[in-house]
C-alpha cells in the first residue's frame, strides 16, 4: 500500500526529526555565489559582461548535507577536513553560526579548501569556477579521521556519508565507517561518487543518481523510460549494485522523474517528482539523503522515508542557489497545502 503523505504519521515523523542526532561525514567545500546583471557582450570575446550586485557564501559538499539536516534538528555533527586558508575559516564560521557541531572537522594546513564559485545573472547560472586540489588522505590523516569517528559516532542515531570524490574518503576509511556503524547498530546511508569506486558494504541505504547508478554498476547509461517501473536497464543496474555494494536499500534519484527505491525483499517503489517549478537543482541530492536518513531514524519504512525525501527535494529545486527545505515547508508539502 502506498504511504499517504497527508497522513498524521508523516507530520509526526517530521516533528520527531528534532530529537535525532546525525553525524555527516565527507568532502567539505565552500559554495560562493556571485550575483549580477548582464547588460552587454564583451568586446574582447563573445561572452556576457556581468555587473556584480552581490556575493553570498554557503556550506557545500558534505557541509551542505549537514546544513540540510540542521533545518530539522539541532543534533548534527560534521566530520571532514578543511585547510587553514581563508575559505576554510569562512566555511567553519558559517557552520558554527548555523549551530552545526564542527569538533570532528580537522583543520589541516596541508589541505586546500575546495571552493565552487557560481556566477548568476537574471536567475541564470552563467559559469561555474572550481578551485580545488584533489588528493587522498595520507595514512596519518586517515588514522586521525578514524579516531574522530570513534569519538563522534557514539552520540549519533544515524550516519550520512557524502562522497564528492575530493579525496577525504578512502577505502580504509570507508571500511572503518561501515564497521563502526555496523558494530554500534547505527543507520548508515551513503551518497556515493561514481569515480572513487569505494565499496560500502552492508550500508542501510546507498543513494546514487541515475547516471551514478549505471557508472557504478559498470553499465552504459541509457535514456530514461516511462513508466519508470518498466525501465529494465535501470532495474538491471540496481540488481548489479546490490551484488557490488551489499546494501539493504538503493534509493536512485531520477531528476524530473522523481526517485526509485529498490529493496531485494519488496517490489520497487516509485515516487514521482513533486516540484511545481524547477529553478535550480543544486543541492537537491543533499536534501534527499538528509531527509531520507532522518525518516529512517524516526522509524519510517524505507518507502515512507523516500516519499519524505522526494517532497523535500521538490521544495529545494523550486529555489535558487544552494537551498534547503525547512520543517515547516515539508510539513506543508506533506499535508498537500
């Protein structure tokens, strides 16, 4: 039976998010937005000239996942690494101002904090500029991360891993996270990166998008099929991922098609997209895994948690920039208001 989003249970679960404690682990970034107006084309090259009207900064990468969780509960801690450079200091200031526990974050002068700069004019992204220096953790840094995990995981009801492929998450650390979560009986959800090829054995759920699912399964991506439940290539990719990842659930985000939840012990569950108007898909995946994990933490089934995540993502894509969904907005969306 399909869960009813307007039911009292959905509203009670959203209210119950506030009592949960979530640990987010992964690559930390700073998102910079430069806002402006375009009034002419440059005489130097056929490109628009943007007259800057403002700048804003937001936590990015795994830090944005923590920011999404923070909209629903004060009990969120973040684990990762930043440099001692100005972007790293700015990112930590933003996180602390938001009430996110940054004590598990390592400040390392050997790190260069990743910055993604988006130039936006008239609600349209003109260009994105990435400043990052990729590289895996050293053995000493990895051991330090494991010690941080041991200190932080005990207080958590669930752990979210957000892999952005910037080097913080290595296979030894991934193995340690899986072991620590399993040994302590913690919910573990993972937003994977297709190019790191990390193995996340026995996670509660893994959330790739459609393209990531095909790449991780070693299959060539195919065009989306309608209806989604008859998309045989997608279902085949999901079946292969269960064998590779040995996860309990797969939540595959499908953009404008919504989400598909796969569980070996149940029929596939399809949640159609709920967005009324799409302005910006930035961060929608972060919102999805944040709310999906919170749903599991309060006792919702995987299908019910997916419905909550789907509605939260629909809220976020209707906003411009690296946005979040609030508890009040999700309550309204689930009540059909």
